[in-house]
């Protein structure tokens, strides 16, 4: 979670902020999913299901609970526990108010990619939403940096 104020100071020059979004599919190599360019005052908040949790009997269990199913996000029960293929695993939200961005990022993880994108739009925020089946959606003015990032291997929806 970041709160950015003004411009970045590089020596005697001021420039836009360049922020890396962690690769939620990374196996520990420390790569970035993408880079984004931020100018001016704002908060950048990421919420996800990929860092906090454990795996049991091949099912990934995380810390975010869906209040409708009373199960961790992405976990379903149909006689046996399994993971859904398209649940949201990472949401990065950019906006003025860090508390609103944090709440929205967590809500989007629970709501899913399409309903979550609608919420982000209604709140006037920008976001990058990534699902477990390697799809992504951007909302608002989320700008990407050029470079060799993992996002190139995902499908935009």
C-alpha cells in the first residue's frame, strides 16, 4: 500500500512515479506483473488472495471470506472442495483516498472481475484486476509502463 505525494525527486529533477505491481503468478522470483505510471497525489492499494493462505489437498485456501458462500474466495464445495478457475487473485486500485481504495480492492476480490470493475467505475477509481485463469481487466486511467513484464502472458478481457 502506497500514498504518493507530488512528484518523485530524482537528483534535481521531478518525474512521475513508476510503480511495480507484484506478479501474483510468481514462484518467488520477484518479478512484476506490470509497471504503472502515476502522476500527482494518490494512493495505490493492492489486495489479493495469493499471498496469505495455504494449500490443503490441492485446494488453495486464502484469508478473504465470501460472505455469501461463507467460504474463502475462489473455494467451492460440490461434494468435495475445489478451486474455481476464474476467481480474482489480485486487484490494484489507484485513487485519492487510501481507505476507499483498500476497501474497494478487497470488495472486488469477493465480487469478481465484472461486478468488481463496475464498482471501481462507480467510485471513480482506476484498477487492474487479475483472475486465477490468467485474465485481466483495467478500469479507469490505469497506465502501463513499457517493458518486459509478465502481463504480456495474460489475456485482456
